[in-house]
C-alpha cells in the first residue's frame, strides 16, 4: 500500500536517475575523447569530469525535489538563501573562483600543452619557462635555472603569451640523456 501511493514518484525518480547517469556517461566520454585528441593529461581530465558530475548532481537534486512535491516558491527561497550565503563567502575568495573558471576555459581552449616552452609578456615580471603542469588553480612553470613558478590561471588568460618551443621538455631530456651517456 505504501508503494502504491508513491509509485509514480518512484518511477519518475528512476527515469531521472537513469537519464542523468546516461548524460553523465556521454559527457564524460566526450570530455575524455576531446582531451585525448588535444593531448591533455589525465589529472585535468578527471578534474573537469568531477566538475560535470557535481553540476549534474545539483540538477538531479533540483529535479528530484520537484518530483517529490516541493513548490517552486519553496525551492526558490532555499536556493536564493543558499546562493546568498555562498555569494558572501565566495566574494572573499573570488580569485579562487576566477582561477577555477580560467582552468575550465583553458581545458577546452588553451593553445599550449604540458612540455611547451612559453614566454609570458608581463611588464613587471616577464617569464620564459616550460609548462610542467596545468592544475585547477595555477600553471606550474619550470624556469631555465630550475626554479618552479606557480602562475595563476586567471593571469595567464589576461597576459600575452608566446610559444617559444613546442615540446621543449622532450628535447631537453634527450640532450640530458646524451650528455649523461658521454
């Protein structure tokens, strides 16, 4: 008798769950395919897939609340309250959000890859280095003298950048191996 009262809601919930799992699978497959085509490393692929999963989870919560009978006014009140609290908290850390957003943009549209030697044209602190890693918040750049510089993602999108040498890390490791063998 209990399941009879909630049968329609359970069926709709199952349909939503299955649909979102299929969408998640398709988006993860697409992200992985695009990333491998563009030779993006596995850590960045996992990071973007995690972002997609969280977004789909939030959509699932919203749809599920609607199925279970929550009114739009109630949902609007809850979400506006949550977003107000999050907005106040995130205002203090806006640069972190800016770096994460830049990291997502760089995942899909960044002409430089790990191993490329680039030059960042900054008036105050010009940098010429090899991209060692591209993370969610920053780039890891290895200078010629061996120092590691972390450069925020939001700044790399704001500065002019020149590709000095493609796959510079491979050439340096080849020359190091040759020198060690001699």
